[in-house]
């Protein structure tokens, strides 16, 4: 392999690692935003809201699939008698993903 090929491969590896790190940070931030929204809908305040946010962010680390997090939130809302459609929840997740990505990227540029 030439030096150019080696450098190109290293560049791709660095980009892949940075993309994975960005995706992880965005998912964690999205889950925190979603958890704050859900906690407010369930009338959780103070330590209870903080524990809920922490638990949902940790769940997202263990099970990074957004559908897993959505199922948990939907179940929690229904258990508390808070009417929420899956469409509304999916729209919130999309909105919070966009917001989280913007916040993370904006923070990285500072």
C-alpha cells in the first residue's frame, strides 16, 4: 500500500469514529429531551423527574435502538394514564433528534 492509501484509510477510520461518537451523543441528548418531555406530561417533578431522565438516558445506552426507548416511554405514559399516540411520540422523537443534533454540533463548533 502507498502512503496515500494509508493516510486515506486512516482518514476514513477517524471519520467513522467521529460519526459514531456524534451518533451516541445525539441519541443520549435526544433521550434526555424526550424524558424531560415525558416527565412533564406525567407530572413528575424534582428528584422523580431527574431519576426518570437518568433512567431513560441509561436505557438508551444499553439499548441504543430508538424503538426500545419509544416503547418504554409509551408504556410509562400509558401506565400513568397520559393519552399519547404513537404518531405523536414518533414526531417528538424526530423533533428531539433534530434539536439534539443541532445542539451537539453547535457545541462542537465553539
